[in-house]
């Protein structure tokens, strides 16, 4: 069974950094475009960032551009999200997701989420 | 930017058919997906490519598409199906989500 497991969440003060990781198993990680998506308490889903399968292309939501950096290490089957200059409004559950992008791919894969709380 | 619109809530009695719609211009050119989200759990993919169902998903879940609207149908809804459902689509180097629909089965 495919697993995506996020880690690195926690409570952090405003302005401080935090790095999330997402470890993939039994999953052709290196062939998938990977995304970070977040969900603030009681709210809907917000797309955060995407990275292409080889890591050469990255795109960000306007709300995090310039503060967050997405990266991946295909040799370790791991996705990262470096979050700098955190704000209270960044408080959310952060999900990593492999979203099928190639014609040969069908299924999307989701992690269980990591809670990030930005509070003084 | 694209938007997807879902009803905020749908209610059915156990055994009835629940239908949840999702509308947006992006669906005219990109596939829709649906997932089920239960509190504290990973989202579960129910439907991909508008109407395809992963092998482990029960047959009572089905998807259909017409123009810029897709529909998730739960035939014979069960009490355990009461939770939140989201449609989404991948487009223009991002993912767009519907606002989510809370399904009540009682």
C-alpha cells in the first residue's frame, strides 16, 4: 500500500522557520509531480506549491511566494517544504500529495497531514 | 484563476442516493477527481479522470461528467459515508479545489 508520511509539524513562533518532510514508500515517487496542500482549521483546502518529477520546475501560491521553498530528493523518496517567516495565517494541516500528471498515471496519493501552528 | 463550486451540504437517508455536484470552467478541459476526508485521516481518492474508480473503492461510489459539471453519486448511502467530500482538478501548474460538501446520512 502506498504511503506518504509527513513529519516536522509543530508549534512555532511568528517569523520563525520550519521544515516539513514527506516520505514516500511503495510508490514511484520519482515519476510523480508532487504538491503541498494545506487546510486551515475549519476551512477548505488551499494549494501551496508544486514541484515537477525531476525537481526542475517549481510553482507557488501567491500567499507563500518568497517565503516557502519546495524541494525533493528522489534518491531518498522524500519531499520537503521549507517554510520561512511564518505567520499566524499559515496555521494549518499541511498535506503532501502526488498528483497524476502523465498520461500513463491514474491515481493520486495523499499523506495524512502534519499540523503547523504559528503562535507566540 | 479557476474556481470549483460545490454545495456546502447534502442530506440523505440511509439507503438513498446522494449526488454531489462540482462546477467550473476548468472541467471543460481537465479531469476532475473526488476524495473523501474523514477527521484526522488522510484523504481517500474516490474517483479520478471524472468517472474512474480505484479498485479498492466500493462500487456504490461513481462519477460522471457533463460539460463543466461533474457529479459524485453515492448509491445506497451508508451511515459511514457521512463526512466531507471534495472535488479537485490539476491545471496550470497548480491544483484547484472545490469548497467541500458535508454529506449527512440520517
